[in-house]
C-alpha cells in the first residue's frame, strides 16, 4: 500500500513590515489553496521543533549585518545555518553566501565587472569604474585621478540599512575631503534622469522605469558637493530638483536582449532567485550600465509579484520531488549517494542550496563563534583596494 505523501512546508523568515509591503498574504493564500503549509519561522526558537521545511524564503540582511558585532544576532544566523546543514534537501531562497556579496557594494561591483568581460562591443553592458576606500590614510586624490572621472558618486560600502541610501555627488578634488570611509567612489554616468529597475523572480523579470539623477557637466567643475537620499530621488512620485528630466535625446531604453543577458548572468553567478538590478543608459554611447544589484527588493510597481513567486516556488519544489524520487530509485541498485538529490536540485537555474556554493569563488569564510575574528560583514580592513 503506497504511503501518503507528506504535505510540503514553506518556511518564512520575513519581518511583518516586509510582508505587508509585498502583500505577502496573497502568496500565503496561493500556497495553502494548492496544498502547501506555510509557517513563519521564529529564529529565537529551535527550527526543527517548528516543522520540517522543504523551502525557506528569507530576508535576514539586518541579522547578517549585525552578526559581526552582536552575539545574539550571530546565534540567530547560526541557528538557520545549522538547520540547513542538517537538512540538506531544504532549499533556501536565497543562499547566504550570495547575500554576503550583495551586502558589500565593492564585492558586487567586482562581480559586475566579471560579467562585463563577457559582454563586449557597442551593445554590451558595463559597470562604471569605481574604487573602494577603507581608510583615510591614503592618497585619495591620486587614486581618483588615475582611476575615475568627475563627477563621482560616493556610496557607503555597506549596501543595507538607512545610511546605505545616503549618497553624495562630488564634482572636484576639493570635495574628496568630505569622503568618509569605508565607501565606494564611482564615476557618474549621464543617463537623462531615467533609471530602469529590473525585478527578478525566478525565471521571470519585470522592468519598471523610475526617475533618477539629472545630467551634469562631465569633468571637474567648481560645483559644491550634493548630498542626497537615493530612495527619495528614485521614488515613482519623486519631484526632486535632482531628477529633472531633459528633453528626449533619442536614447533608447535597454532592449529585451540586454536585460535578459544581465538577468541571466547574475542569476547564474549568484544562484539567486529574488533580486533587483538597476540599469541606466549612457547618453553619450547608448550603452547600458549596471549600477546596482540588491537582494529581495521591494518590488514596487510589480503587480504580479506574489503569483510569480508562487510559480517559482512550485517549480523548485517539483524539481525537489523529482530529485528525491531519482535518489530513491538509484539507491535500490547502487550505493546511496548523500548528495544525489542536491546535484539534481542545483541544476535548476536560479536555485542553489547553501552547501553547494562554490567555495573557491567569491564565497566568504564560514563564520566562527569568535565574532572578533570572523564577522559576517567585515568593513574594518586596513588597506585601500582598487579595481578596474
């Protein structure tokens, strides 16, 4: 007599603010209507006692940032990691090592630079030149002269939290004295005050147009540094003087093929399913620049987010069913393979389990209990690093 199949369970590690913003009750209702259990995970309690989870959706950026300095936050993250280590068939959306990269802007830009090398020619994508400053004990002026062009955008290195949206536009060498490391300096690209936000959900993506910074004269000028909040400038209803659009100059929006190229490249490089990409079009060359990547964004302006997420989750869980079945069948005639199911799951684009992350690439070292030596997010290096 065949055994009854266990009901699939989806765990959520999301705060209530995030769930309200995304209208997550719609997603939960879709799941329950299709026979899935949905449980909010409390990281302050043992996870195993809360259920057996086939898939976990999370946004724990706050905890990852705090875990480097706060023991309580570290224990919460460690609890999730231990659960994943002891439940190898649980799929995590999205893998923690990828989140580490996106929380560090300079690491994100290094990744974008590697993708740029696969996209050459006038229609290829690029990422604006940038340098990272981790200490004031360096010759910032010489660094900028040899690597960048004015004006410059100055951003915090940490890509999360309220301060991460506080940026400045620097027009001359005098303005460099106001730079506060750790930060990233990036050449500003004129783009007619138009930003294209690409929201990715599994194999689907949605493009939403937003206001952005207006054009400025290229090269060094005597204009004073402008400090601004990028969230305010790029809101759909923004009326900021910094986002005044210019008359159309015939620069086309990113083509579908270019957007697909960016999304596919990042999806494969990061193994992520839920992320956002900010694109602009250089008014001078018409080339598309990738200026930011962020994990599990707000999906503002995406009407079908919950249905797209449910569709992706169902695909992932179905892949998991096939992987488990294949593993069971092969075990009858062959030696059991501990990771047979993992390998089948890992082939699903956009989904990767935390244990499968290629440790020889951009993955950080595993976090140890000594929080002073191996923090999750360590922004306290003592040297200046530069790239391209």
